[in-house]
């Protein structure tokens, strides 16, 4: 090669490499400015990792220099999603990622299949800058209009818009709390005697676990369970409300994995009927074997948990 051309080629090569990395940086900045991962990005992420749904991270992290997050994320960052879903996705159907929780949306019934949260003492601590009274229930416009629920569906229905990811679990920032008011995170719940009482007691119990455990992972969702009628046959029947026929679940489940500083895990599973429950009914009455929830929901929960780390299920030693 002629030596006089070498400096020119080196300069052109340097410009090309610099342009590539600048372009990649710009794309990354645009990605993280979005309020949430849009449907296309969700699809690309899930396709990329479909063979290993419990992917630990979305980017390479040096073992010698751990990633440190000093600011509260206000978008569905890949890092936060991988943290929430550390122990696996129950399914990959219509997954939606919000600023502080992840859910799978049931387009037919207009309620979630499941909603996943990762709680810490900091995320549930009282924060004077976060006020749920400033939050409004709203439809998620990323859902196709055919499959959305609307506030009008709940109006005078006799049911509350019941949070799956509780607003009180997300107090690090007003945005986190506000995101829990998307109707994709709601299901019709009996109000007095359930959503505002027994179900609320279960939510408060989960938050208290953060006092004794470093990380608390929670998966919540609806169930449609059979019951026997007078003819001796079993039927699954449930009401629907509003013009969009939003399904009213017969029951709700909540599965919890609490992680200690030593890495030991304790699991608890609950199924509660969507009906008035007496205030003096202890929560332990509703504890069930985790596999019974999986069979009823058609989902596998926390399937990436290392069984050697699991020391208790429903308070009993494994």
C-alpha cells in the first residue's frame, strides 16, 4: 500500500468508528426517554430472550465494577425489568412494563393475567412527595382499543377498580405510584369487605415483610375457579361488567418470595375469594400450596428459584 494513503485511511476509519458509537449512544438516549417500553420494543426484547425468560440482565456488567444505581428510574428501564423478573416470567403473553412493575395483560377478559413487583424497605416507606390522591385511573392507550377496559366499564358496576400492584408498594416517586392506576393493572373487586378490607390487609402484610427481608418479590392476579351447582356438575361462571365486558374474577391469588441478606428464600401463596370477608378472618386461612395456584392459573411462578435456597413455604420448613 502506498504510504501516502495510509494517514487518510486511518482518519476515515476513525471517523467511521466514532460515528457508529455516537449513533448507538443517541439511540440509547431515545430509548430511555420513553415513558415505557413500547409494544415493538417489548416484542424485540422478549423475542431475544424467549429461550431464557429469567434473564438476569439486559446488558454486560463488569464483575470487577458492579453497576450502581443512584437515581430513581422513571421509565421501564431494562435494568429495572430484569431486577423485577429475577426469578422468571410466568408467561410471555402481552407483557407490559411500567416504571416499577411488570404485567401480562389478558386481552379477552380486559384484566391482567399476572402482575409482578419487587419491593424493598425503601420502595414502601412513607414519602411525603408521593400522594395517591393526585393519581387518576386511566386506560393504557398502548392496548388496542378492542381490548381496553375503560373507567366507564366500572361506573355504577358495584365493583371497585382493584389494584393488582398496590399503589402503596410504589412510593419512591410519584410516577411509580401513578403508573399503578393504569386500568391494565386493575380487576373488578368487591369493595367493602374485600378490596378495602381483607385484600388491603394482605397488601399491608406483604409490605411489612420488607422490614425483615432485603427483597420481596410478589406476583398477583385473578382466578376463575369452578363451583358445583345443584345438578352436581362443576361450572366456571363469572360476571362481566361494562360495554367492554370486563371479567369479574371469582378469586385472586398472591404469591410471595422473600429474600434474606444471606440469600435464603421463603415463599407464601394465597387465594382469596372475591367476596365480603369478615374482619376477624386470619390471613393464614387463605394460604394454599403454591402449585395449586399454578394449576388454577395455568402459569408457573418463580420457576427460576434455586430450590436449595428455599427454606420455608407458608411458614413451614422445607
